[in-house]
């Protein structure tokens, strides 16, 4: 519905890169450049300054960007409101989620949601919680599922469910038969950590601080960006890690890993985040309601196992 030139300009302005905008829009770079040039000719003004391989918005570009965001947001809202008159839940759903949620929780949620609403086209972006939060704030994603409450003031946080984190180790490890383990005990062990920016990393760092241990004093032997990678390293016996109990269900059944509860328990919340001021379509409302109920049911079931 909105002017294609405006859509392309908005993507370039947000990415500050013609190449990245082309990838995001599934266009060739010359086509993106042509659309922006057409818009510049329409306004008889340069919208970007180009220097040393980098681009920046001109004063006119900043003005156009502000209006472009409002126009594109209204166009999207119009499309959604008209489609809702038919009574069906349909259209694109741009989701972003952290690694833990993407690998171990969301597939079950999306599968059932798609079965109920086959006309919905879901596109999922996977990154750490910090990046997902920023992309939701930038309106490049409709909704984020992250491992901590949102920190940005323009976002609304809706808590889905509790998620217990536990220490994991091999069955041969000294802690394997312990009923619980304390932060001070973990601090003396080789430790495999999530990367900076991860919701899990932020949450465990705070846990150690509250226990009187500075995170930089931990014996971190590796920092990894994937729960699967961390489990694989821990299975070699090189050290211990703290992970969501949700992520190790298979390994516990196989007996390749042991989960030891922390003392005191470490329980976080998994949250849905979306812009406060953005129109909430029937599709988004339906998914938020469905995902929240499904994730709570999954958490309750795993808590009883």
C-alpha cells in the first residue's frame, strides 16, 4: 500500500547501508539505489551523504525518515484493520527470539499456532535478547520473546512464564550427586559461559553478584553463543555451566548430563516484548495470548517432571 520508494528509503536509512537494505528487502543493490535516487529526484533533495564507503542521513533525509516511519506504520495498521473485517487471523508475523527460546521452546508453540491459523506467515529472527529488544524498538520486528524484562522505555513487557536455571555437569563430576550447589562452589570450577548480551549471561552474572562473587572472578574457560555448543563442551568434562532446565530435557533422559539445582534457586521469567505505542493487530493479540498460555503450560509440565 505504501510507496515502494519510501519503503526502500526507510530500510536504507535504518541500516545505513545499501547492501544490508538490499538483503533485507530481497532486492539487488542497484535496484535499491535506483529507488532511493527516484525519491531524491521527487523531493529535489539529497537524502544521504556518501563518503569513504559510508552513508549518513542529510537534514532532509532525517525529515523524510520521521515521516516515513509514521506513514509506513499507518499503512501497515490500515492493512491489518481491513483484513480483520473478514474475521480471519492472517498475514505476516515478524518474530524475534533469543537462542534458548528459539531452539527449545518456540518450535512447539509455532507448530500448533500454524495448525490453528494456516494463513499466518511467520518469519523468525534469532539473536541474543539485547539485539531482539533493539529490533522490536526499531519496529523491524513485531514481537520479541526474550529471557529477561525489556530495558528500553518504549517497550511493553508481558511475562509468559518462569524458567528455572540449573548447574549442569557430567555424571562423573564431583557435584553430580549433590542435592544443591552454591554460587561459591561454582566459582571454584572451570566455567562455560554464554556470550555477553545474552539474557542468560546477564541473569547469571547478577546471580553471582548477589552471592558476593564478581563475574570477572569466575574461572571462565569458554564463552559460547549457543546452548547446544555449551552442552557439548560440558559433556566432555571440561567444566560446568548454568542453563535453563528446558534446554537439557533430552540429555537428562539419556544420562549424558546431570542437573543440580542452585541454592538459592535461580528462577527467571521469559517475556514477550512489543512497542507500547504500536497498534496491536488481531494477529499479534492472538499470538500473544496463545504463546503465553502454551509456554506457561510447558513450564508447569516440565516443573513436575
